[in-house]
């Protein structure tokens, strides 16, 4: 199929698919393996497209290919075309009440590890022909994936302010402080935000994390009292470091409730600041919303209304139970 024409220039959909595969893999060999075609077919398609577009799109260094300035300009245009074609295919083939397709999601750490797996499993039980691809990263990285249209929907904990991204409130979570201390002394400790922060060593999530971003924002002027000794990229790593007495941590209640209930970690009550935070759903403002996307979003929002006011986020197990109850009710309806 021919999609771009101008004078003698003609670029095909297949060439765009090959171009994007090479960008993602960085090598002709890996792109060929991903697309199940020969290396020579990939090279021929790239060379033909570059000739048609009037110049190189890559800088070549041995087997590696890196986008040059022309390639970086062309990449979002090519992705936009492929996205629109994929949207067109989905819109034209969906039937009322039947959903099939692939949803590409990105979620920040807490949502991706402790919330979305239950929702995805439940949604698939109602629509078995739907497939999900989900990436888990921090809020800043998730925002970029939405802007670049690599994914369809994002579920994040931190603030997103890019003008290309629409942000919709979902439901609330709560951050908690915790230590690795055991026994009565650890259980009785209270942290007063106005005077106690500087007493502790802190093990925090990395820059760009929604958890770290929201926690520091809530501390306001007191954030300068934090003595951060470690910044780690995963909640489980933080829990292990805190358990080993490297310092105290701050994570979602979902991430630590099980360890706290079993006595492996101890919650530290925080005096002087409300630690609730808003979870949000993000998407590109100009991306076509297919019937499948709308159905999944409706499912997520209906679920949030169903659990409003309940302590669903006090543990992953409670959240899972509520999702199952909600799914069973909707199947009967």
C-alpha cells in the first residue's frame, strides 16, 4: 500500500514499519528477526526510503544505527501514520459488545505492580480476545511514552503537566513512612514533620518517581531537612534496604502493607501532613480513542466509583477481592 506521495516520492506502510523496527532495535539484524524477514530486505527497504526522502535518516556505526536530525524529525510523523492506521483497523473491525485488539499500557511502579494486574486479568475474563502489553516505569518516563505515542494509556502517581497530555483523576492512594526497626520501640515511634525529619537517614525512590515527587511536594519547606542516603529505582529494593537498617523509607501503603502486617517492617505515623495522593490516567490528546480503549477506561472508572469510600487500597488482596466482586456483578448484569 502506498501512503506518502509527492512528485516522484513514494513511501509504503511496510517501509515505515521497518523503519520503526530498526529505531526500536538499533540494528538491522534485530529488526529483521523481529519482523521475520531477511537482513537484506530490511536494508533494501531503508535504502529505498532514504533515497525517496532525499537523504539519510540514520548515522551508521558498524552494525548500530542511530537516528540523525532528519530521522528524529521523521520518527514521530511515521509513528503518527502507523497509529492512525492501527486505529482505523480497530474502529472498522470492532463489533458491538465484542472487543478484540491489543492495548498498550504504561504504569508507574505502584499501580503497575499492585493495581493494574488485577484490573487487566478481570477485564480479560470478560473480553478474552483482548491482549495487553504493559510497561512499568516512573511517572516521568511514562509521560514521555505517552507524548511519543508509544503506548495508548498511562496510569501514574506523580504530576503530569505537558500540554499534549490529558490527565484525568482516578482514585486515591496513601503514602506511609516505615522503618526496619522491630519491637515496641519501633512501633511507638512518631515522626513530626516540623522537627523530626532531620533525625533520620532516608532511602528514597529515584528522581522522576511519582512517589518521591509527591512526598517531597507535601513536605513543602521541610523538604530541606531530608538526609537522603540512597535513591533506588524500585519499591522492593527500598524495602530491603530499609529492612537492613539503611534508613527509613516512604512508599505507597500497597507496597508495604503486607510486610508491616507480618512484622517485617514497622509503620511510622507522620504528624503534620496528609499523605493521601491522587492516582491519574493519562493519554495523548490527539490520539484516536477506539471502542476498546473507551471500554477499558469505562471499566476502570466504574470500578473506582464502586470502591469509593472503601479501604480497597489498604492491601492488594482487598483490592483483588473488590475487583472480582465488581466483575462478577457486571457479568450478571
